[in-house]
C-alpha cells in the first residue's frame, strides 16, 4: 500500500474509537452540509458526518453496506451514490432514517465503464492533495455550505521506517470566522503501510 493509500484510509475510518488498519483505500465525498465515506473493514459500511452551523461535530451515522467492491462515490444534496462493478447503491439522506437502495447499473454485465469510473472516482478527497500523495502532512479544505464555520481535514503523518509504515492521524476540524479551530473530531489514529525498497 502506498502512502497515498495510508493517508486516504485515515479518513475512511472516521468515527473509529480505536486504532485500526485496513487493506483498501475506501472512497468519500462531500455534500452541501456533510462528508460521507465508506470502508470495507472490519465491517463494510457508509459513514456520514453532518456539518452544521452550530458549534461542535456530531459522531458519524453508520449505514451497513452489503459485500461489494466500491469503485467510487458521488454526493448530492439528498443522497450518496456508491458505484459497484455492475450496480449502483443509493443511500437517501432525507427523512428520519437513511435508506439504502440498489439498482442495476446501465453498464451491467459489461464491467464498469471508464466514463462511470471518472464520474464517480474523481471525487476522492485524497486526489485533491499533492502533499498527501508525496507523504507529507496536509490540510484539505472542505466545500461545505456554512454561514459561521469552515471545515477541513487535517492529516498528520509521521514515517515509521523501521516498521515500513506511517503513523497517520486524521482529524475533521471546525474553524470560526477568524480561522481558529473551535472543534475537532478524530477520524483515524493508526498506521498505514508505506512502500519499502529491498
């Protein structure tokens, strides 16, 4: 797994109360007032953190997902779409309870099309950050509609060369109008594997 994978997976494990390791990157995206992400281990699930104009960050809502390989995600005002190989899963965010509906994708039995991969995969937050790709700490601003606050992902990275790993801590940060942090939520605190030469 590359550093990019390690840093990206840090975000995907948001809401985990303990350190964790993983074997895939996961995907995530932002809507007008939330961040959503999925992860396959230890349980496949979609996580949603609503970002409000009030002070404080809520714990993520967890939506169990069936066992399928996610190839990308797309967030809109009222739903999150997760792209499968020949299916499209939609988590509807409106109403009291998040619902999940699967339908056959237009490209079913032909494999996921290049266009679909580009359309859904382009919204991976890790891809926005040059620093993440090269193995340095980074702060990624999130385009969230809020009158009082701004939100960002703060990714702290410490190489552990003897273990061929990175120590990764990813936090969701809420800032006031003066850019001072007023609330944080630790999304991930664990290790990611780096590529090590022989």
